[in-house]
């Protein structure tokens, strides 16, 4: 069965500092990996996705993630945090079987300090 | 813009009083999903429709039902809401094409309060 572990339920960084949100996955078949962002009282918005093409994936709002098969990781990074990045971030895994259901991690709440 | 729309955004119901949440999409996607998200938790898949085929998750309570009358609309019915059903309900869609992986597009959610 697929699963996702996000290390750190809360991450706090200063404005302008590097953002690193960690995600490790488990999958018996080649995975498809996603990062979603959720602002308060809103739905989830896709930041980026890995679908077996380039291992370094660039997304919206300056975020990127690198797929490392040897480490079963898909960590999310941003070089310089903005106040507007404060939100909940979810890593998710899926594959091509069936209706391609997403399995979400527990989420990481990112706080940006001025 | 093509999108996923959920109505209402906020719904208050009474304990045991049936409630229906609505989702519509202009993306013409063949798969529609319903998730339940409780405070500070990840979304939990309740069920999904692959075209007209209904797929229930094994741990979804019988209290939750769904209808998909056409491609564009999908409804979530909670027959007898309990206090534990208070949550954000998210609708999502995807294309789920064979051999390729499309992301899921989420609506803004409906926050359900049970009094």
C-alpha cells in the first residue's frame, strides 16, 4: 500500500529564509507525487507534480521539489520565504492504477516570521 | 475559467437532520471525488465516481451517500449527521486518462457545522 510521511507538522522560518518541507513516500509501483497548498478555509491548490519526467520539478510561487528514488523522498523547497507562503502543505502519492486516488500525508503548517 | 464549484460554502445543520452538499465542475473531468477533512488533518477520501461507476472507500460510514446525475454535478448526502461529521468537505475532479497521470482539481470546500 502507498503511504506518505511528512516530517514536521509545524515548520517556522523567517521571511527571506530557505523553506524546506520534507516528504517521504512508500510505493510498490512507480509513484506519482504531488505537493498541494491549502490556505485557511479554502480547497487545495496544486503546487507541483512529479510524473516520471525530470526529477527536479518546478512549481508555482517559486517552489520546487526533487524526486530522489534512492531516498524515497520528494522534499519541497523555496529559496526565499514570503509572508504569503504561510499555509498548510500536503504531500500526496498516487499511481496509474484504478481512478488514481491520492494518498495524503498529514500536512505541514508553515509559519513565516517577519 | 474552468473550475470546481461547491455550494454552499458554509452549511449548518442539526443533529440527525439530513443535509446535501453540492459540487459542480466545468472541466468535463470523468472522475469526481469527495473528501472529508477535519481540523488540522489531511483530507480523507470518502468515495469517488469514475464516470458513472460509484466507488466507496471501505471505511466510509453508511451515513454518507453520493449521487452523480451527470458529468458536471455530484452530491454528497449525509443522512443523519452526528457531531463527529462536522468537517470541511472537499470535492475534487480529475481526468484519470489511461497511461497518464492528471492532478486532482479541488473546489473551495463546504464547511459543515452540526448543532
